[in-house]
């Protein structure tokens, strides 16, 4: 599950990079949509979500690499990565407009990968159950 979280972080980063590039190219009212405050806010929120997901995924991998069970860290990483992937892909589609749904761009493929990655092996609800179990046991999981 920790590596699945890292994969979702990679998906989020790929989508974010493509979205930033697209907002610089797409013009509305004679200027790039990247210059609009609303677009900047969406991009900033996407970056914040990605940073949080990356941090929690790296933490889970760190503890696993040290030989710990890391149930808690893995559950948190799973929930954070799934939420970030969902937010990033949804906002990317918002910023791409109709272009995000056509097959000439690859955004729809990344969105599908994020959706599948967030649900394979159990979604955020399964991770929340793991987290609840570790809290009930009084163990940090590390």
C-alpha cells in the first residue's frame, strides 16, 4: 500500500505538471489563464495536496525500510494520496475545460489511473479502518 501511495503521488505530479503547462498556453480574454487568480488558487491547492501526499508516502516507505510494520503511516499515506489524486485530477479537468476529456490529450488516462490506483487494494475507507485499528490497539504502528 505504501508503494501504491507513491505511485499516486507520481500520477498527481504528472497531472499537475501538464496542467501548469496547459494554463500557460491556453488564453482567455487575451491573456493566459495562468494569470487569473482563480487558476492560481487551484494550482496552489493542487501543489499543497501533492506535497502532503508525498510527505506521508515517503514517511511510510521510510518506516517500512527500517523494518517496522508501519500500519499507521501506510494508512495515512494511502488516505492522503487518494485524496490528493482525486483533488488534482478534478481540478486539472476544471482548468483544462473540455480539452481534458478529449482523447488527443492524456489527462483522461491519468485520471483513470488515479481512480484505479486509489481503489485497488482498498480505497481510503479501508485505510481509515486500518488507522482506526491501530488507534484502538494503542499502537503507533511503527
